[in-house]
């Protein structure tokens, strides 16, 4: 069996995915800035490489590269310097993966992306499927960054590599990501909608996200852009109500738009006050079944564990 490379293995999604691939008896190569830490965390991995070591590794031994690397979008404010860090971390990692792919056209690249590709809206609208990006409106930092990120994979496609672009929605998990931060005000009876609450949240549970990546891994005919979001997209108002119920707290204290903008700046404007309705059409047509399709039930399960 050819080796499976996972870049970004130590993150929330990568950790779960590596464990799953190990259970499938895949020979694993893990790539990151500190390979010693990867080896400590995943002692079963065949190899743990730095980015420099990976770029010089034998491409003929590789079958699939799964690239989840990228600096966090929501953990700190977006100074100009940090926006450059977010962009560079994604582009540099992807370019290295592409250069490795170009050495062996049989390698398949599964590269992370995001639903930010469809733009940002403060209201509901017709759902975007994978073929609908051209009807998006407006521009914003995240949309432009995602465009560059996806475009960085094109040289691999041009030489014959199969490339899947994972357009991932808002990931829900009780132990990591943005959800614990969003839940914090509710625990103090200060939770509620953000801004008007009309913006749409296209979300996916962590378990469905990892299962979807496994499904794409197992179906080499699934390539190009692939939306990984639950079919149950909801408004921010409904999300806040559902989160309050899951935590046994009310959800009647709204966060005004002006306060979110003042405290969070561009981060709040793009990630909190706007959103997008996205459909997982490709996955559904391929036969993938989401376990979590109702936001209230999903959050209830997360907080009952």
C-alpha cells in the first residue's frame, strides 16, 4: 500500500483523521514544523517529517496527500501581519504539496479549503453548490485568501494529479475550534444572536467532517471542489437558540453589530456578522450520509457527552 501523507496532523481535525487512518492500517507520513512532537503524539506513524524533509522525500512511495495545514482563522485578531501569516501558512504548505505531487502524477491531493469561497452575506439566499461560485457577490479578505489557496493547487491538476478541494464549513466540537468560545457567554446567561441573527451558518460536526474526508479518501473519483457542510444550515438566531437549549441557558441577550465590530474588527465582520448558505450536493449525490443534520440535536449531543 502506498503511503498516506497528512499535513496538519496535530490540529483538531487532523488528530481525529490520523487515528482513523491508522485504524484502516494506512502507512502514515506526518508533516509539520516539529516532527519530534508528531512522533510523540503518533508513535505508530511510519515517518514524521519537517516541511523541508517532506519536500525532499521520495514521491514514488506516496499515494495520497491530505493537507489540512494553515494558521487558525479565529483565535486572534486580524492585524495586517497576522493576515499575512494566515495566507502564507496556507499557500506555502500547499505549494510544497503540489511540488511533491508533480514528481508523481499518481499522487492524489486532498487539500483543505473553506466555504468562504462563496463570499459573505448578512441575509439568507439560495444555497451555493460546488458549481455556483461564479454567482457570488462582493469581496472580502477570507474570500480572496481562499481563492489564492485553491489556485495554488492548479499546477498539480495541470500535470495530471487528481485534486479534491475540501470546502469546509463551521466545525462543531465541544473540545476545540470556535464552539467553546461561542458557548462561553451562554454559561453566564449572556448568550444570544449576533447582530441581526439573519446571517446563515453552514456548519458541520467534527465527526461528520472526519467521516466525509474518509469517504472522499475512499472514493478517488470524487475530485474538484467538495462542500463539507451539514444539509441543515441555519440562521445565527436559530443557532443561538439551539446552543442555549443545549447548555440549559436562555438566549435573549443579543450581541449588537457595533460591539462585535469594535471588539473583533474585520474578524467579527466576516466570520460573525455574515455567513453563507452552502449545499453539500456532491457528497449527497455520491451517497454520503451525514449523521448530524439538525443543529439543535447536534449541539444537544455535543454537550451531553
